[in-house]
C-alpha cells in the first residue's frame, strides 16, 4: 500500500458531533483538509444506538450499528470521532467477526455486504498514521506552552469485551506536546463525565464535574482537551465551580495549531469563553509562520 | 471522594427456599461476564463514580445475582444508574464485565416486567429511542424538551437549556436518515415498553 492510499478513510460523524458539537466537526474537516486526509462521510449513516438503545434493547443497538457497518466500503478503514460510537461499532463488528452467522443475517437484512476485515479506527489513529514528524512540519503555529489536561473520560477505557483492541491512551499528550503544548496529567482525567445522567440527575453530575475541573485548576492547567463531544458538553454545562476552565475538543486545538482560519467562529459557541486564554497565549489572530519548534 | 453506601439492610433474612438457583447461570450466559469469578473484594464499589446514587453498590448487585435473589436484582435502582463507564471493570482484579451484567439485568427487568428501579432514567432512554425511531438519528433538542416536559423538570433545568440554545449547541432542525424504511423495519415488531 502506498502512503497516500493509507490516508483514505470513510467517516462516521455520529449524532453529537454532527449537531450539538458542530464546531468539532468543522474543525475536524479543516484538519483533514490541511493535512490532506481523504475523508468520505458514510452515505446516509444512522445513530449508533447511543447508550439508550444498548440500555433497554441491546439487539436494537446491534442492528443500528450493523446498518452503519453495511454502509462502509470494505477497502478503506472507517474513521470514527466519538469514542462511544467507536466502542459500539467495534463491538458490533467484533461480534459479527466471531460469529459469521450474525454477519450473514445482517447482510441479508440490509442487502449489502459487511466486510469482516473492516478496520474501525479513532481519529487519533489517522494522525498516528500520518506521522508526528509530518504533523509538526505542517503546523502553522506553536501552542506556546498552553497547559492542557488531556481529558479522556471513561470511553477510551478498555471494556473487557474489547480488551484486545487498540486504544489510544497518551496519544493526545504525544500530539499536543509535539505541537508546543504542556500536558498536565495529575488530575482526574479519566473520571467519567456523567454521560446521560447529566440530563436526568444534574446534581450528581455537577459534583462530579466540579471535582474534575477542580483537580485541573489545582494542578495549574489552563484548559481541558477532550476527544468526546458529550464530555465536552457535560464539563461545560454542568460546572458550577467559581473557577472554570475552557474545554476544547481535541480537533479544535489541532485545527488551531495547523492554522485553520475560522477558529473564531467555533470559539463563540463555547459556554466558557476560551478567547481571553488564547489571546493571552498569543494564539488568536493569524499564525506567524516559522515559530514552530 | 465517594463514600460507599453500606450494603442495604445487612440484617435482612434470606429465605433459601425463595432463591432462584438458575439465575446466576442465566445472567452469566447472557452477559458473558464471568460473574462467578467475583470474590467480593469491593474494588468496583470504590471506583464507581455513581455509587452514591445507587441502592446497592456494583458488588452488591453481583452478590444478589450470585445468591439467586432475582426480584431484588431486577428491581434495584443501580442497574439504571450505571452508565457503562467501565471504571469498575478496568479496576476489577478478575476483569469481570460489570457493565455487561447491568445491561443484562436491565433487559431482563424489562422483559419480565419487573418494577423499574428508576423510572426517570428509563423515560429518558425511551425518549432517545423515540428520536431514533423518527429520524434515525438522535435529535438533542427534541429529547431535552420532551424529557423535561414529561418529567415536569423543565423549570429546574431551564437555565442550562437556554444557555445551550443561545450558544446554538442544540440544533433546531433535526437531521434525518433518508432511507427511513430501513430504520422503521427495526422498530416494527418491536415491543413497546410500558414500565410498571
Ligand atoms: S472488583 Fe470484581 S471481584 Fe471485586 S467485588 Fe467487584 S466485581 Fe467482584
Ligand atoms: S460501569 Fe456502571 S457500575 Fe461500573 S463504574 Fe461505571 S457506572 Fe459504576
């Protein structure tokens, strides 16, 4: 496989990235354009089932995920941004790999083939394949020592059913430190954000989120960077602490470093205004070339 | 940090003749979680971020299953509060898939029409399913509005809803799958949950 071919992906946005967190979708698109990654959105994708389908009817969740897999071309990896969607799609695919009867039943149901060899990867994997050195060369600005907490939440944990799959712990640090950021890791950066309980039991999630943000403040961080749109939302709307920190989606910070032009537009949509921080660090305004390490 | 609740009613009398001796095997087969390996070290109760909102800590639920206390296990709130974050299983020395056990118990509770341990959480899930049924995708604004109206919680949380709206976090137009017949098919023979 030549290197260019290996950077072709089909892309599953998932509901929160496509709507509630549109800014992470835009920034992801910018990143891919700037890096020359070829992303093809899955034609007519549907919800992966979200926590709710798996909570009340796992079979429905399985069918919903299987439909998405039946839409994915077998000749290129499927790239997923949301860690929860990634988990559901992988789990469904693994079950069909282990039991070809389940796969054939789904192929019959949708009238489309499902490749047993389909590779399902997180966005971080695309960057790893692209290469840290090339990424550094392509950067338009240095992150100027921006102190960030790489917040993984729970979803990049290994659920026992997927313990043999590839995970991306520490990749957020690797990438953003290479671009000039400073990682602050001694925090509650793997504590769950509260997931759907944010809608049903806000008080509970508020105390959890305040603990997480409080630990980041105590460790001297400027901001938190997450790979999950749901985490980003919960950390933003449920925090009641006096000192709050801006929460970025990983792709926003990456797009900023790569010199995307429309960052301002996304930052307006944040509930905790990140612009004073970015201005302070000299990260707003047009990038000055040649300041990359 | 979290304080673990004491296992509920430790002095309770267990009537051996009422225990369901097949329950553990059944849950184990459906969840493939290897729950018989659990030796009650209680690590999962320390790690779980939501243990305060549960009536039994995670290991307590596993104990109920191991003992065959079917009704108690299916009717507890814990199985609904669990968000499948896998914090517990990543710390469990026996690598037991605790979230899968919770998933299984939830499905069984619905199938057997057990009393639902937390109706509000189930109502939220059904709202999300409703959105998937109509659009093939989840429509956050619709879910929030309907959920808040249904549970009469609207005023309690109206602040967050407005803040999200003004920042356009919640889109006003639902995005929809085109081949809706494919989605509809999944819901056709579908049991409708009427929680007790
Ligand atoms: S951590 Fe594992 S072995 Fe220990 S009580 Fe929990 S489930 Fe049982
Ligand atoms: S998976 Fe469920 S029981 Fe385990 S830590 Fe998370 S919420 Fe608690």
